C-alpha cells in the first residue's frame, strides 16, 4: 500500500506530547510524536510495557487528550472531542460484553444507541455475525462462549457502526497460544474484508510481524522506527529495535575502514567483513559499534572454517528448528537458528566449531 498523499492519511499526529502530573513528579508518557496512519491499513504500535503505545491509542480514541500537538482524523481536528464524536471504535483487552444480553443483542447495542432503525440493526447484526462466523450462536450469552468467541463478538460489535478506524488494545493477550495464532489470521481477514483502518497495540513481536502493513516500534514515549515488517526485521536502525524484534545476535565490533554507505568490521578471530550502516549513522575508523546478525543468517561449519571460531554451549529444540547457543572466542554469546531435518545432529556441548555468516548479514546500528 504505497500511498503517501495527505488525502490518504486517516490519522495525522503532529508533535503530540502527553504529560501526566506537574512539576518534579511529572511523567512524560509521550514526547513529540509525528505519525501518519494511512486509510485502509493495518497499523501496529509495538513496544514493551510502559513505552506509551496504549496512551497513544487512548489519545486517538478520545479517552485522553494531548498536552501538546495536533491530532486529526479524516482531516478533522479532534483534540478536545469526546470519544462518541469521533469516527472510531475500540476493542479492549477484556471485551466488555454485556453478560445479560445475547450475542445478537451485544452486536446491535451500539447501533441501537445511535438510534438506527430496527430493520437496519437486524440486517447489520446478521451481516456482522456472518463476518465473524458466529451465525449459529446469535442467542447465546457471553458466559456460554469461549474466549475466542467472546472476542469475535466484541469485534463484531465494534465493526457494526462501520467506523473509519478500529482501535485494538492488545485484544489477543488473554487467549491461549493456538487460539491467539488463529485470531491473528482472523483479524487480518476482517481488516482486509472491511477495508477499515485498524490500529493495533501489542507487545508481541510475532503478532506485529504477522498482521501489520506497517509497524511503529516505541520506547520511552518515542517512536524509534517506523516501517514494514520486512524493514523492521531485516533493517533495524536502533539497537533496541533489533533486540526487541525477534531473536538476534548483537556484537560489539571495531570499525577498521569506511566504504561508501558501509563499514568494514573486524570479527573476533581477526577476519574483516563488510557491514551495512543504518541511515543517519556515521561511524569513524576506530569506533566500537553495535552490529546485528540474525540467527538464521549464520551456520555451523567445521572448526577452522567460516568467519568466527566458537564453542558450543547448548541446543534448544523448537520442533521446526533448533537454536544452537555458542560462545565466541572473545566471550560474546552467539545463537544460530537451524531448520530441522532427520539427517542433522546437534553438536555436543564443548565442541569447537566455526560459524559462517551469510553475505551482507551484518548491519551497524545506533544505540
């Protein structure tokens, strides 16, 4: 979805800050946030607890108001507007279904409060139940539903008024692993079928990578990096982003030469290898820098071969793959992810091995 003109931006956030409290005890939850969320995209705010992602979602919803900056939805300034005056709906972690109402009544409740005609409520409720595959459970109460079914009802209720934006505050966090994976697929399907802009908050990297068109990685009230899942994973610009998104190896290495937009680094063991450099970063010869290598971008080879000498410390079996933990000769830890097949055997602890790196695997980071 490569659309960049302002008319395509569903949500525009400019210089937004949020401060709780005053004076010495003031807490800066958000600092100078600039962000444009495009119409019809699945956009994710990703980060650890306390990074500001839920506060930003609540600002968009209208449950909180910014201390500074501007916030527009569909080109209209909404700062100061109540939640019910905005073209958004929110799905919370706890679903907040009415226990005394049936599935159909829960889904139609928002339309009833908006004063929609009975025929429209019935037709839209039927359409939403079909969309979330709850057609046969119209008369059940929430207590008679599983967690996944309750979440589907909450989604249907939020989608029924056809908002421009659907905000989702960690809606999968209460589900078990298998159901959570199923609902990731369902959420993406719903977003594509409805064409509604989804803004999703999560601390789960897999959820973000699986469902998103774009991801904003947040830390301490700021956006560190914004990009597609592929960009965030394969071309992180910050040490925090590389460490937070998936498994990774972070090495401290010296710069021995500069070459165009790249650098030459010396590995433990003495070999010199090229590395990409994150945009805006200008290391100097002699600097010690952080370099990232993903575990799948390396392989074990015989001792004396490859780029890095290492000692095997252990292996963890994950079904489809195995993570082999090593210690490099300078003491830095290193992990290799290897796809499993019947012919492979894990090297024994204490075995001396070599590590071969994929061409172009290293990237120098900020932080």
